[in-house]
C-alpha cells in the first residue's frame, strides 16, 4: 500500500513535468508558427482596408471597414487579368513541358542504352550546375534574332524576334536539366523486371514506357510538376528580361506598377500581392502531402 | 566506316537504341538550344566587348582584368558573401531546431507545417513587397511595434547600415520552411530501433541527440548547406524589389550587377564576365556537393 502511494505520487510528478514540457513545446511552436504567418496576415489586412486608414489600426475599425475596393483597383489598374492569363499560360506550359519531356529523357537515360547517351548525360549534369543568370544575355540575343518571328527575316534581323512574346517566355523553360536528372534517378530506383517481362511478352519500348514505367514514376512526376509550376509562377528574372509590355508581362512583374519613386499604393499593392500568391497557397493547402514528399524526395534523390 | 547493324546485338537491344534516341530527341534539341549553346555563347561573350547594337568584338581577358579593379563588383561580391554567411547558417540552425521539435507526436502538425512552409511558396517579389511594407519607416508594422515598446524607429531599408541585414532577415523567414522540411524528412528516416536499443542501454535525451540523431543527419545537413549556399549566391529578386541595390551600393549583389550591366547599361560582354565568375563559384560548390554526397551512392 505504502509503496503504491509513493509510486503514484512519483508518476504524478513525472506527469506534471511532462505536461509542463508539453505546454512549453506547444507554446514555443505556436509562437514560431504565428510569427511565420504574421506577414501574410498583414498583407491581407492591408489589402482589405482603404488606403487612408493604414495607421491607427484597431481590430474593430478593421472589421467595420472591411472592403474590397483595393482588389477592384488592383485588378483594373494594371491589366491584371492579362498578367494572370500570361502567368497561367507560362506556368502550365512549363509544367507540361518539363514533366513530359523530363519523363521521356529521364527514362531513356535511366533504362535505355543508346549511342551518345553518356556524353549527353554529362552535359545534363554540367548544365545543372550553371546559374541561370549566366544564360540571360545569350538567351536574350538568341530570341531577339529568332528567324522568321516578330518581323525578323530568315537571318533573324529586322524585327524584335521572340522578345516580349509568350513563346519567348516559355521556350527556354520547357526542359530543365534538373527535371531530366530527377526523372533519371527515380527511374533507376525502379525494378527493371517488369519491363523485361513485358519485353519477353513482345511489348514495344513505347508501350513499356507508357503502360509500365510512367505509372510507376508518378511520385516523381507529381514532384516535378509541382516544382515546375511553382518555379514558373514565381519566376521573376526571366520575365524581367524578356517581357517589355502587357503582351507577355507576368504577375510578378505586374506588381511593380503599384510602386512609385515617392509614393507606394500599399492597399492595392497588397491586394495584388494577395492575388499573386493565392493560387499557390490553395494548391499547397490541398496538396500539402505532395509538396512535403517532393522536397524530401529531391533532398534524398537529386 | 559505317558500322553495319550488328547481328550479335539482337533485335531487342536495337529496338532500345532506336527508342532511346527517339525519347531523347525532343528534350535534347530544346536542351542543347536553350542551355548548352547559351552557356558556350556566354563564355565567348565574356571575352568580348558587346553592346548589343554592334557585333561583339574580341578583347581577350580585358573584361576580367577590369573586374578585378572594379570597386562596385567587389562591393557586390562582399555583399553577396555576407548575405550568404548570414542567411545560410542561421536558417539551418533554426530549421534543425524546429524540425527536432516537430519530430514528435504532436497534435496539429499539419497546421504547423503549413505555417512554416507558407513563406517558401512566395516569390522573392511577393515576399519582398510584403516586407517592404512591414519595414516602411512611417506606417510599417515593425516601426510601429518598436514605438509601442519605446524603441527608436529605424529607417531599415533606407539605412546603409541596416539595409542588408533587413533583406537577410526576410530571406531567413522565407527559406526556413524548406530547410525544415528536408531535416524533418531526414529525421523520420532514422530507424527507430536505434533509439530503442539506446533506451535499453540507458541513454538519455542528450546522448541520443549527439550520438544518433546528429550523426545520421550529416548527409541531409550537407545537402541543405551546399544547395542553400548556391541559391543564396544568386540572390537578386528581393534586392531588386526592396532596395534596388541601395542605399548607395549597400545591398547590390552579383546578379544585380549582372542585370544592371547587361540590360541597363548594355555592357553585355562585361556582364557575361561577371556571370562567368558567378558560374565558377557555383560550379565549385556543386562539385563539392557531388563529391561528398555521391561517394556512397553511384551516379552511373
């Protein structure tokens, strides 16, 4: 009886200490989590208030003055619908290109032997280490002199070529060495017995790729797709170089419109920022698993 | 001499050869046109004087010798290095700490993960714009907070001494989640029986941390370290949006200089030379990454 009591009080103490560490742990994590989210909250609050009310914030005045005028202003001011369309086309085309072409090349490098495959793959590895900024000047010159586009003649002179056009924006982003590499590594990690069995049954290489390998590489395809979409949607450097008007301007560039040398229109700017970040946030919240698994996959595979 | 279709190879292998070539044809045409050729062209341009309106004229290594004496480029290089040395270790330590905390039975882990990963989803432009507003000297929230606790308001991005640090703080906020997710994945990959065995041996929390967790995190740590350095060296968007490299040259970076020289002043040969320097730094870091990461894991 006595020992039992002691034991009880001991475990009670242990439980108390455990509870305390639990409370501290959650408290700390919540504090850290909130401080990560605060900038987004500020963005939303600013975007939902009229410009003259930016200072002297109280929660009550915020709730009573909630309005969407900044969103309307942002949408009208900066041909945002055009930017959104351009960004969507850029991101979707890049994703389709990188996933499909990456899957094909990755499979070929991983499973099929063909003449020149080693040299080509070394080139892929080398270009993976090239900072994209190094290619800005050459790509600009190339696309400017693209033959028979944008008023150019056969030799690529006379017009503006593919500068400020959606093809010019998209073309250099259709294949990435990272995508090819990721797909190759993933293909290598799959068992080859299935493909061999199908080959014995008389299946052609295209059937094997399409019917057997492609379904097996789905996790890598989803990862690559998410990365490609996010990269293109968030891309700033390449559009900055290639886009000179609303023809091909993307959302990331469009946000600059609200900034003046002296006066920044914070309300509409934050509304535009919210519009820009919203699609990715939604995709992330619904597909969180794929993002996290994707980061883990590239962290261990690529 | 053409090699005749080899009878010894057999139809299956020949099929593979043909299929392989067809599979890589499209990707490789695009890849050679938009990655390999520009890379070679950029190296050539770095040896020329090129202003876009006229054809490039060969000048040998003149651009590089000018780079050595270029104070602005040196400032950009130093700024980029400070930025890297500040951002990478800080976000790694914080991310590891958070990952260790989250790697337990925790309720609402999904919510925490969303919160920490949200900044990763933003572009450098979006995060730059939001923090520009938070740093605003007049109505920005940071100065309002400072005033409410009695601290003197700062000019943040407009103060030559604080501008770079302000950009770095934003970058840490933005990168933390990505690093944390990698650490978390690595932590969850550690076999649980190692901990169980050490429990039997009577190891306490600190023993387990130092002799199991941290050593087994080495590959992930190294991966994160090198890839973070590589991306930190390419910092551009946030600087472009928040400070335009200023005040003065306080926050100009290598890529910012490449952009200005190449597309503002049309010194495209000079910009290419700067890009080659950046390439050398990043190539060296990537090689280190490969060398250490791949020793156990075959690429071929």
